[in-house]
C-alpha cells in the first residue's frame, strides 16, 4: 500500500526540452533558495518544472501543457531528486515523448493517481506550493477543498460547549447530521401547522354546517307536518262510505288460486328412457363404425405366397446351374465332373426338374388367385352388413331424437300455459288491491296518496339524520380543539429541539472555524441561520478585514502564504513553498513558512542565478 509522503525537500532538478531549456540543465537546492535574474531568463520555469514533475501541470495548472514544451522539440524530461522525511533520497522522473507521458519513481513506473496518493491531489499540492494558487486560481472552488480536509468534529466535543438544557435535550435524540435532522423537524413542524390549519378550517366549516343543519331540520319538521296533514285528509276521504268486504273475499280467492298453482310442480319433460336408448344406439353406432374387416384367408394366403417365393428361388437357381453346365465343370448337386459324353443327360435331368417346378408353380398361382377371390368376396359381404347396420342405427337415432324433441316441446308448452295463468292471476290481484287501496279516491288522488307516503318516509329519515348531526356537532368540535392542543404541544417540543440543534450547529461551525484560524486571513465556509439552524454554504476570504479582490499584489502573496501554511497544518505535512515576484513584497511579517522555501525575484539585466542561502555562498546552477 502506498504511504503518503509527509515531508520532503527538493535537492536537485534536471530539465530538458522544457520551456526555454532546450538542452539538459541541472539545479541544486537547499532549504532556503533565492532564484534571481532578468525577466524571461527562466525563473518561473523552475516553479513550473517542480509542479509538473509532481502534478503533471504547471505552477498555475491549466488544462493544456503545450506551453511547457520548448519551441523546437516535442520531447520533454523533468527529473526531480528529493529527500523525504526519513532522509531517504528519491528520484521522480516525468517524460513526455511523441505525446506519450511516462512517470517513474526510483526507477519504478507509476501512474498519476499513485503520485496523488503520495503528495495529495493536484489542487491540494499546488495550494501549498504556490501561495497565489488557492484564491487566485481556485477561487470559490477552494471552499470545497478546505471542507474536504477539515478534521471531523465529534458530537461529544460540540456537546461540551452547549448549555446543560440543550445538551440534555439533544442527548435524547438520535441523529447523524444535525442539519438533516433540523430540516426533517422543520418539515414535521410545517406539516403539523398545516394540520392545525386544516382542523381549524373544519371547525369553522362544521360551525356553518351546524347552523345550516339546524335550519334544515326545522324546515324538514315543518314539511313532515304538511305531508301528514294532507295524508290524513286523503285517508279520511278514501274510507268514508267505502265497503271493501266483497273485494277482500275476491282477493282471498285469487290469492288461494295463485298459491295453489305455485305449489304445483312445473311440468318437466320425462326423457330418461329416451336418453338411455339414445346413448345405447349412439354407442352401438360408434362401435359398428369402428369395426374393421379381419380376413380368415390371411394365413392360407401367406403360406401359398411363401411357397411360390421358394419355388421361384429354386427355379432361378437350377436354371442358372443348367445354363452354366459344360464339359469339365463339377456339377453343384452331385459333385461329379461333367464330361462331353454325359453333358446331354445332365442337362436333360435339370430340364425335367425345371418343368416340374413350373408345373407346381402354376398350380400354386391358381390356388392363390382362388383364395384372393374368396377373400375379396368375404370383405364385400362384411362391408355390406356394416353399412346396413350403420344406416339402421342412424335411422333409429333420428326417430328417437324427434320423439325426445316432441316430449320436451309438450312439457315447455304446459309450463308456458301455467306461467301465463300465474301472470293473469297476479295482474288481477294487483287490480283488486288497487281498488281496495283507492277506496273512494279517484285514480289521481290514489297516486297522490302513494307519493305522499313515500315523501313522508324520506322526510322522517332525513329528520333522523339531521337530529344526530346537530347533537354530535358540539362533541366533535371539542375533540377537534383537543387535537389542536396536542398538535401545538408537539410543535413546541420540536421547536425546542430545532433551537437546540441551531446552537449545536453554531458551536460546531465555531469549532470548525477555529481550525481555520490564521494571523491576518479569515475564511468563512458556512453561515448559520440562528432561528432555524440552517447552514448555508458560503465562501468569504478576507485579509485584515478586506475582501481578497481589494488586495494589492503583495497582500495577496502574504495572504496566500497563510493559506498554504493552514493547509500544511490541516494535513500534517511539511512541503516546499515557491514565492514568485518576491520583489513586490517588501516584508513577510505575517507568517513564517515551514519547510523548504523558494523565492524568485527580478534583477534587471542579470542572468539566472540560484542561490542557496542556508549553504556556503556561491552555490549556483550547475
């Protein structure tokens, strides 16, 4: 694992192809180095070379390195020899040839990422090496750089600075980030306040609704009285002079006939026997269609065909032997040599055998044809009987299906007649009941009475609902007031925690700022809104109370030196610092740089000179 270098000083620098140095040039350095000469002789090139060796960019960074090349070459080499904190001498070499960069440390190749692990990231190193880099180049981006390297402050350290009340309150809370927790609590307070506004709106709405419901209840009760009065008038007229006994008797008779007809079981078609028969015939038909002709002549046919095949093979074999017989060959059957004398006799014997085989073959062929004819006739008879049976089954199926359909139709007709009679009786019952209900009323008055009864039921239901709502409103309002009191208590509790968090954040920021304390420079990274505890990121850089933009060049250098020393202190390192344009700084009395120091000044008309002031006089460039 790469261990960061906490302390180093440059002892030698060799450059070639770098800016104004086409050929190789070597410089020796001590702890305090004064680089002087006329403008343009290469003072700033030394600063660029040291920065380039470590970071890959010049003294003031920049995205392009073309300005670092010598005008007559594209090959560039910088060799930096330095002594680390242990006293070990190490060599860092950076070469760029054919636009390809290579880096070695003590002869071992390495990447820029490894260099950053050793010396820190680019902006960090240049802020220590170049006093004008932090604010002059990074500007507001320097805030993020400082924030990353500020030591973390523990809760216990902040708690120790709080009042007993705030400390006790926050120790009961669990939070990782005070800012996030305060923001969460502020959001909860906003939600609770919104809930209170909602409940207050409901209370106001319920008050208005209660008044409206009380008024509506009074109107509904008055309407019920009007309906009841009109219903009583119509009921009196309906029953005055009306004798409904005959209608009652007729209605009783109709109900009895209607209920008797309903109790009768509806006609259901009895098709069980027909269905059973249909299933049997269907199964029989399927079986008959599936039957396949099986020939009883199959075995004799096979036997005769086998014999004919055997005779044919024997005939061909004997004919082949017969045709090949001649004097001097051995007979394959008797194993005797055929001579000119017995050749005719032997051929005659084979000819007789061939004729016998032909005769037997003709007999077998005739027998085969006779068997095939019998088989064809038997198959035709089977197929005729099968077709006749299938036709008979299909005819029977058709007849049974027609009988079943007729039975179902008759049952359906009987059910329809029964339903028709039920409908007639129902209609007559309704008519008689209407006559009994109307009594002495006209049809229009009877319809009015029915409508009034419906309205009365609806009005009474509405009165019951309104009565419950009017009675429940005071209890609901009291519960809502209690809900508001509970929400207000929660808000007060959360605001006390927010106030304690604001104090916590303020103390933490104060502790953080104490780590940024410098002689004349003041840097602010945060602003705390004391009422809410919100932390706002800011970046203010002042020197003796004045903004950096208002400073002179010499003041900016002095301010930059304080920042460089601050960063060294935060990181715990001792790195070199290069002060350019030192002739513009009459005196550096605000800070004393730690580590190796390079100062560059313009001496009009003088050649480049590197003087080591902590070594014997006269140490110059090699």
